[in-house]
């Protein structure tokens, strides 16, 4: 097993209880919301302000997301970590789009 596959397996093992146990869903929801808000702020800075640091951070996150997607496609399953990552990305995109739609800068 390669190091990145081992890391992915460990991440799966750590996230699985939060996805499977209904008592931990509020903790997962808060964590996803916080990470999505941070990612949305990066998206807004990258899109609206053209901040070089934000553009680099968004590019890095996109590359990591693409790598994770390819790995999940090879295994033919998304898994807990993939599901959480997709939820964060979708929520971040929705938050950033809503912010940009509601503000005139």
C-alpha cells in the first residue's frame, strides 16, 4: 500500500464514526460548515478581489480534490472522506455564490 493510500484509509477510519453515528452528526455538521465557510471566503477573495494568495489556495484545493476524486474513482467508491469533501465543496460554492449575488462591489 502506498503512503497516500494509507493516509486515505486512516482518514476514512477517522471520519466513518462521524458519518455513521447519528449522535455525532451535529459535530460533523459544524465541522463541515466551518470548513465550507473558510473555503467560501477563499473563493470570494479569488473571484472578486483576484488575491494571488487566494488564487493559489483555491488552485491547491482544486488539485487536492481532483487527486482525491481520481483515487475514489479507482476504488469505485466515494467513502466517508469523499462524501464529506463533496459536501464541503458544494456548500462552499453555494455560500460564495450567495455572497457575491447579495453584495455589489
